[in-house]
C-alpha cells in the first residue's frame, strides 16, 4: 500500500504534532496503523480535531487503524486474507 510509505507530515497536521509523533518513532503513515486511537490521543498535542483529521486522511486513502499490514524495509504490504 503505497500511501503507508508517505511521511506523517504529508497528512497536513501541524509541524509540532509531527515532531511529537516522530519523537515516538512514528515517521510514516504506516507507523500509525498498529496504534489505537487512545494511544494517539495520549500524545501531547494530538486532540480530537487532529485525531479526526488523521482518521479522515487515512480513510480517504483506504487505510485504517488496525489494518492487517506487514512492513518490509520502508514499504508496507497488505496481508492477504
């Protein structure tokens, strides 16, 4: 899934939130997939509005939290059912 290989800043969230996510090791959109919404809300600077923006961007691109993907290098692939 090509979209998951994009950096988190490409989602249009504020630079300060991007910095906090990157400090937690969340560099790519794919790094968000295994996280829960609660985990993100606990990140300082990520409130309900930012969380909704992230979810909307993910859904617009056909991805969601908890999606079954595997990372190989810097790329993500959807697992076949």
